[in-house]
């Protein structure tokens, strides 16, 4: 049974809330928290059961802010070409869509969560599409009134204002820039990549060479435990080096998602996750608390790359957790998706960084401030792999401190894979 819609805000109360929103926007560089307030107000003002904001770039878009009832959809990729964006800009001054009008895979996800119609409006800057605001309703036969349409247009315009004034927006890395600025950023990114890659490759190579030299030159003087430890270190560092090279090649290829999810094979993700845990670096494995069900509904994709997703998420969580503690792997399912979560109690992540963390070579800390190593490819590769398998991934602050990374993949039996 569909959930009941909340009563919309009275007009006087809405004006007070809008005044507070404007004061908040004007008071600081509020970025993603400002978008969060806008989607919450959109749901409350229209009586919707949930609301969301999609940010667009020349190569498509991602769902970057939601009410709590739609947190499952954070990170959802939206494929919109520039011509399609122009059409949206012309059409969506305020528009209602029934779920049955959506592509089947999107309709399945929406209906499975009690959503049957969606009210949308776009925000634009200088004639360019910035994003779209969506309010979701449980009834099939309802009709948006002039008040609701006006509220959605106003809030979508407020979102566009945030994009004009906030240094933290856009939140998604593939953001449009001027030609001059874009060239400068690409040059900086290239230089940073070369510097970080040189450092990251040098470290395991130096360790491997040092221990190998020790084994060759001092074999007879070493006792058996010392030899075993040296061999173990060489083995572990060689694996780290091979993984780093694979990541660099994968990132350099910049392969887009496969065109048809049917190319994968069905598999039980719970079984693959348990096998992948066993293959983790021993230090990571010791730091990870595993809470998995005996089995999960099958998903369709590539088993090997699914293991890579786990490795990258656990590595990222451990890297930013003091003493690599309180990192937990959990998984479950609903009617249409299987979800996997890696959570930690580490440094956490600022809301405005939750999408930038998926940018290629992006680092939580820059330059001389960097303490944690890495090339900035882990989460970038996770998103590439997951979206190839018709799923989506999100990163958000964890209640009580730390961060939570969540992957959602369509169940193989639901017919709801993203297209």
C-alpha cells in the first residue's frame, strides 16, 4: 500500500520558511547543505513523501541531495545529453510525470517504494541547465495545483542561485568550466597525478627491492622466521603494486559503462563478498568487522570487479580511520536492489565533498597537507565499476561520526537494471 502524503505547508508558514532559507543562503557559502534544505522544503511545501535534486553536467548527471525517505537513491546516475538538457530547460518550468511514463527500470524502482507521480522543475544559469528538483507522491490520480508548481519553480531557482554563489557547487566533479579555467585545471590535475603516482609506485618498489636485497645478500645469516617475514613483506607489497598498476590502467582507459547489463552473469553477492574478504590484505582483514547474511538475491555483473569494489571501499575506510578500527561491512536487499555498505568511525566527510570524493585523483587533503597517501583513484573506480553493472554508489556522513559508503545493484530477478 502506498504511503500517505503529508499535508503541505500553509502559505504563511511557507513564506516564513522561505525567508529562513534565503537568510541561510545569504549568510554563508552553504553549498550542499543549502541544497539539502531546498529538497526538504520542497517535500514539506508540496506534501510530497520525498524530494530530490539532480545535478547535471555535459556528460550526464547524478542525484546529489535527497530527503531521508529517498536516501536509497543518492548517487543515482542520470544520462542526459546536452540536446536533451536543452529540451528539459524548455519543458520543465514545472511539470508532473506519472511513474508509468518513465522507462520500465525507473518505474520499477519508484513503484517499489510507493512513488506513483513526480513533480519536477529545473534550475538554470545563463540559459544552461544546472539541475532539476523533484517531489514524489504516492497517489496515481492526483494533480499538481498552481501553488505546488509555483513553489517548485521558486525552489529550483533558489538552487540555481546556490550554484552561482557557492564555491562548493557543483558537487559532481565533471563540472562545466570556462575553456581557460578548464585547461588550467587539467594541467594541474596532470601534474598532481604524475607526482602522486611517482610517489605511490616508488614506495612498494623500494620496499620490495630492500627486502629482496636482504634475502639475496644475507640468506645464510637469517633464521627461518626472518626469511618468512621478508618473503611475506615482498609478497604483500608485490600485490599492492599489482593492484596500483591495475587501478592506473583502468583509470587511464576511462572506459564508460557497458551498453547492456545482460553481458554479466548472475551471482550471489554475499558469497563473492565473503571470498573477497578472504583475499584482502591481512592488515585490512584484521580491521574489518563482517556482518553478512548467508545469501543474497543474485545480481548480474562481473564477479572479479565486484571484489575490486569491496577492496577499494574497505581500503578507503581504513585509511581515514584512527588505528583502522570500527570499519564494518554489511549487506542486505529490498524488492529491487541489493545494497552493500562499508561504514567507519573515522574522520568522516563533509557533505559538500560526498560527490567530489568520486572524482579522479581527488584527495581529501591536498599538497603538503596530505597525510594518508593514495593516488585518489579508489572511489572513482568504484563508481565506474558499479555504474557499468547498472547500479549506483553514494558516500555520506555517518550518524555519530565517520562515513558510510553504500553500493546498490539491481537484483537479477527484478528486471530493473539502469539503462
